[in-house]
C-alpha cells in the first residue's frame, strides 16, 4: 500500500450516501499535506440545490492512530460492497478537526469501508461496539 | 404517526419486502425482528442520529485548520503507552 490512500483510490462511490449527507455519493480522495501526511481529504463531486458545494471530510487510516482498532464489519455491508475477503476491504475513519489540531478526534463508531477493487464505499454503523464518534487522535498527556 | 397494536409473533409489513415482527414483550422492553433487503440499512435510531451529528460536525473543516493538521503525526508507541 502506498503511504497515502489518495494515490491508491482516487474516486469512491457511496451508493447510500453518508448519515447526514444522503445525497452525496461520489467523492475524490486528495492527499492533505506532504507525502508523509497520514491524512487525506474526501471531497464530494456531487452538488445540487440541497447540497452545499464540495462537502469535505478529513480521513485517515485508523491503524496509524489506533493500532488495536478491529471493527467487525457486518455481512450486509460486505454483501453490499461485494467484499469477498478481508483483503478486499480498506478502512478509513473520519477526523473531526479541532483547535488546537492535537485535540482532533476520529469517528471509530462509523468507519468508512471501501472495496479497493471496485471503489464502492459505505459508512458502517457499529452499534453495540463500544466505539465512540470522538476518540482522541493523540492521547492526553 | 400510524399506530398499530400487535402481540408477540405478529408482524407489520412496510412496503412489499420489509417485515417487522414483535418477538417478545417483557416489562418495558420489546424485542423486534426485522427482515429487510440488504439495500435497506437498519439501525437503532439513537446510534444513527449520533453518526449524523458526528458527520455534520466533521464536514468541511476550515482550510486554516487543515494546514496545521497536515503536520500532525501518529503518536509513537512510547507516547501511546506512557
């Protein structure tokens, strides 16, 4: 895998949109910062009367910040994204950027699951998982 | 809101292919079974609403904040487990 997911998967398609953004389906991934940056920007390609232009989300690989994170992806998402094995899936998490940036958090309750071959994507909803929508990226000192 | 009365093991159909079945009623808790096509996602409402709120809060951060974030690196093993 390349250092940053943006080179690997330029365009993602969320057939069902995302919670809160049901009509935004097509996104491009753009690297945020230099080649060492762990972050990418997921930028929408869809706009319309009800959609703000270019909705953006900052995303990162959860393994970089949360090495113990092992969400269980349910069969429905696997079927919808046509995932045949765990290797087909790429996991991203949405970052809520805070001020200062060291206080930024990641949404581990709703990881983004991507089929790395078809670029079909969906946001999982891990009910009963114990994961939160705002887990600190950097541990508190 | 449409209100229907059902007993345990009775169902409600929503459209032609969503079936909601009351499985068990015990005290103030009701167990519900849902049969729906895979294209329809089913969630507990409070979890879905939490995710909606989190997505809205994360959407389209200020570009000034992004510059600082690009320099943030994952914590090292030592920083993670002091």
